[in-house]
C-alpha cells in the first residue's frame, strides 16, 4: 500500500514538471516578435524590454546593484536543437553624469556672468567718482543767448511785444510795425516789454537786435476796424507831441490828453501811447493817438513842437499817418522851421483834422503851415 502511494506521488510530480516546461516553451517560442527576425527566429532589435531601463543606469554603483539583485535565469528545454531566445537590453538614449559632477558644473555656470542675461550689478566699495568745480561762465552759454520774441493780442486792438536777448543786456533795438519805427533799449537782463497799438489787422512786428540779427512775430487783431489812429514819428530829442482835446476842453483842463496825461476818464476808450527811448544818438520816437471811430467827433487833435534850445534854429521834420476804415494809411511829411535861438520860448502848433474816406477821395490838401505861438500856452 505504501509503495503505491509513493509511486503515485512520483508520477504527479513528473506531470507537473512536464506541464511547466511546456508552458515555458509556449511563452518564449510562440510569442510574436515586433523587431526584425533572423532565419533562426531570434529578435535582434525589439521595441522595448520591460525592466531594462533602471534608475541610476550608467553609473558603476547602479550596475553593481543591478547585477547583485538580478535573479539567475535558468531555462531547461526538452528540444535542445532549437536555439534559445536572446534577451537584448536597449541602451539608454542619454547617459546622466553623476550627481556630484552635475552639481559642480552648475556652480561654475552660476558664477559665469556671461551666461546669465541679467546680472546683478554690485558697486565696488573702493569706487569714488571724480568731482570737479566749474567756474561760472565757463560753460557753453550759446543756448541761453538765443533770442526770443512774442507778440500777444490785447484789448482795444493792441499787441503786447516781449523780446528776450539775455546776452545783449542794455543793448539798443529798433522796432518796426507797418510804417512805424522806434528805438528802445533792453534792460540789464536783456528783456524788453511794451504795448503797441496795432496798425493792421494782421499785425507783424520786426525787431532789430544790437548784433544785427532780426526777430519777427505776428498776431491777428480783427477789431482794428473799430478804431481811428493817428501816428506821429520823428528822429531826435525834440519837444514834439500830439495833443487831443475832448469835448472842447482847453489846454490843461479835464479832457486834455497828451504825454503827461494819456487817458481821459470821460472818454476811456481814447488814449495816447508814447513809444521809443530818447537816449543815444538820433533816437527814433513816436506817439499814437487812438479813439473809437464812432466817437472821433468828440475830439480835436493838434501837433505841437516846443521851441527851446534843443530845437531852435533847426528845421524839424516829422511824419504823420492816419489809420481808419477806408483809409490807405499813407505817410505825410511835416516840416517845422523853428525860430532862432535868441527868440523867446514858444510853441509851433499844427491842426490835424481826422481824415475820412471822403477826404481821401477828394484829394484833401496837405496840412496847413503850423502857427507859431510865443510863450507857453
């Protein structure tokens, strides 16, 4: 009985061994290959082998661990005439450097400023800028010396003239507008400012500087047609001047407008402007009387010349021009033959009626010869 049991156990063991061998042959031999097969049926380039790519592959330590931990593969076959399959391990595409070598390479790269696009700039402690004192006036002042001009419209058909020539302080300038011209002086800072009655609706002003340079500016004055203006200009420091008498006022009374009293509170829109500076040789001086066109019937205008030591024995010339709607603004020349210097001080008076378009159409005669009045008025 015992013998039968032992024989039966041995038979069962041999049957299990045979089944295991058959299963192994079916798994290794009959599995389709994805790579290229030789005539012997061995795959030389499989797509992938699971378990062949290991962490740390390529290092000596990893190779040792892999060899130590890999189990022994033993295959027994009943058909020794058929070749056994060959296992092919695909080499990794990139070999990683050891961790220590990578760390050193990164450290050197971080210290190389050329490899980083934005490098922090550090100021050296021993850096000291060189400072030097510059004496006043040693710099190039050419930009500060560039002259400038501005012309700004003002009420009552006036314009404000501003001139800046900072490197020509206290220099003499000549201002020209239409047929008007007068001389003036810059202040110590090279500045000039003055109000000028406009003589054209598009007022254009020229300024001639001491260095022979010229400046120009323009401004629109559309309300000029509401005013009647009489311009008197001459050369030399002589006692010439315009005198207006409002509402039949007499000399020195209220309503007498002249250089020392240029405004009349009762006729505020009428005024007298004196232009020019009498300093220097042959000064160019001017006076302009302005009154609204609809109020000129309330005024009477005269030109007076004082006979004194400045003008006695001379032939004094002046120019008169009237600007009003319908007038061409022609310049008329007026001359005064002053008495001898041994004569008493007096006045030469010339009546200046307001011109109208009708007067110019009829070719009005030239102003009459001035009357000489002895003594002061």
